[in-house]
């Protein structure tokens, strides 16, 4: 009923236009001949049928027939027709009008439908293109709501996405963040073979109610959005599967590495303690001291291994919070060397860390751990009786650069970037011990201090072959530390 009521203004306008043309033609003197008048009315009716619709054309044709009979066929202002030719001409006019009006109206309707279909396909293509780049359900909801409201000229559109009832629904509404208080005029489900993933709530614009083509466009858009949601869910599932697979692989590597690392020191400790307790051998003081030293060294090794595991768990959990205070780097280097005194007995050291360097705002225990791990890595790979160099210099007003260099084998270029990854080994991996966590822990500690760490193969002109570099900040909260006497600038 509403559809027909919307056509009334067009019908009245058509009839009024025909009447106006008829009055104008009647006022022309001399009056045009009847055939010309009929042709002019027929052209006008065709234009109205094509431009407005077949109903308007039909109304105009009937009105034109009446006006032609009243104004242009004598006797005037009567429906009487005295001449056969005039009667035949009026009948021909009506016949042509009744035949051409539906054809022209259908052509106009077909053209309108083609334009609507083109517009719908354009909106659908734009929506598909926009959804293709979305990786989150919230972005899909916002994109769908915005495109639909623009495409169907709705008062408001709300998109609710909830693939899992146990999860909170993702809701997007346009033009505002809150949907109208009234119930939606239409609810379109977001369906896939998995089931219901959400709904589209539509509030129609009173000036432009939802048409059949608009509803079809909405359902097509809902189908594309459902596929996008499904794609996001599959991508998330794939990511979770990859994370679980990588986690399982890392656990396997960790267990294998740690079990191997634990077995060697435990075997040494067990053998030394058993020998001391057996009483089968009379150990002199020197031998007993050597066995106890071996127990102490392997215990330190175990303690370092456990400490590395705990430190890595803190780094991965984001719980590594350096307790930064002003420290002398020379003191931290000496502390690290004292802890490695027994392990480094077969190597030489060159220390170029001046006590006149500026104070650094660092956690001394953590930076000491970094130095221990870097020096320990050099001890593993550098041949015995070679030198390990530790140096530091002020790089700028903001940074201090530290270098730990050794004379071990160079690392292949393709492995340099991965040298700080967990469990990653490159050179002589089958002949060294360790869980493969030390360098990764160094990276986590240095980055927690705001610095950067990297490794380089040194040129042939350098006496050393490989070096680790890292930077430490010289400022804390934008301020430099207290100056020392004769501090190096």
C-alpha cells in the first residue's frame, strides 16, 4: 500500500503536465492540426512513461485522450465525435499509448534495476576489498557497519560478532557508538557452516525504506563478513597451533639441553663425593682440596644453569626490572672476572676499562651476568692460551660502548643475526657445553636497560677475530650521574 501511495505525486504531476501542454496548444492560433497535436501528446506520454514509470505514462495517456477529445475534436468541450477520421485517430492514439507505455516503463524499470545492481556490485566489491585486509573481528564489525549504512542509506547499523558464546561479543554501531533504543527493523544473521557467528541489526531510514535489492545487498554483505570472520578464526587457530608447536619444540630442546648439562656436573660431583667417603683411598690434603674444588666448580656450574633458566623465564614474562643505580663499569668487570677466575685459568685477558669512565646507571648484578655470559661464551669457543679483550669507551653524551673480543673462530654471516636466539648454536656446537640461553639472556638484559647488543666478525687486520658489542646509557631520567675526579669525557 505504501508503495502505491508513493506513486501518487508522480501521477498528478504527469496529468498536470499533459493538461498544461494541451492548454498551451489550444491557445496557439492558428491551432496546429490534429495529427500534430496527437503526435506531440504521444511523444510527451512516452517521455513520462520512460522517465517516471508506466503508471504515470498510463495516467497521462488517459488524460491526454480526454483533453484531445474536449479541446481539439469538435464539437469542443463535449465527448461527441462527428468525423470517422478523428475517431480513428483518437483510437490509434490510445492504442499506441497502451502498447508503448508498458514497454517504455519496463525499459525504464530495467535501466533502474541495472543501475541499482551496478551500485550494489560496486558497494559489495568495495566491502570485500575492505574486509580482505582486516585481521581482527572489531575491524570487520566497523567496516561492515560503515559500508552497509552508506550502501542502503539506513538510519543506523549495528554489527554484533560473537562466534563463541563464552567470549564477549564484539559490537560496532554507526553512526554512533550506541544503537537506537528502539528495536531494529531487520535482523540479518552472519551464518557459516560452523553456525551463527553474529547478527546485523538495521534501523531503516523513514525517507528511504529498505528495498528488495537493498535487502539482497545486506545479505550478500553478511555472507562476505561471515567468511571474513571465519578466515580470522582460522588464522588465529593456525597461529595458536604454530605457537604451541614452537613451544613444544622449545620445551623438547630445553629438556634435552638441560638434561645433558645437568648430567655432566652431577656425575663429577657424585664421583668426587663418593671417592672422599669411600675410605678406600687415603687422600692427602692436596688431593682432597682438588676434589673439593671440582665439587665447588661444578656446583657453581649448576647454579649458573639454574640462574639462566630463571632469568630467561623472567625475561619472557616481562618481569625483568633492572634496579638501576650509578655504578663504575670497572668494578662490574672485576666482579665478573673474579667469578670466572677458575674457568678462565687457560686464557689471558686484556682489560681496557678505565676507572675514569663516567658512572653508568645500571643494575650491577645484571650487567655482571651479561659480562659473565659473554666472557663464558668466548672461553668455550676460543682455543686455550688465547686472549680475550674487554674494553669500554664513551661513544657519545648518551652512550657507553663495551666490547668483548676473542680469538675464536668466526661465525658464518647467515648466523650472525640469530646468534642471540634461544638454543641457537653455530660454531663447534657439538664440542661445547651450555643450554644455549646465555646470549639470549644478555640480549634481554641489555634491552631492558635501553641499550643494544650485537656481534661482529672482525677484519683480518685486527688481532682478534670475533667480538660482542653492547651499549649502556649514561643518563638516568635525562640526567648524567655524578662526575668522578679526572672523569673521561
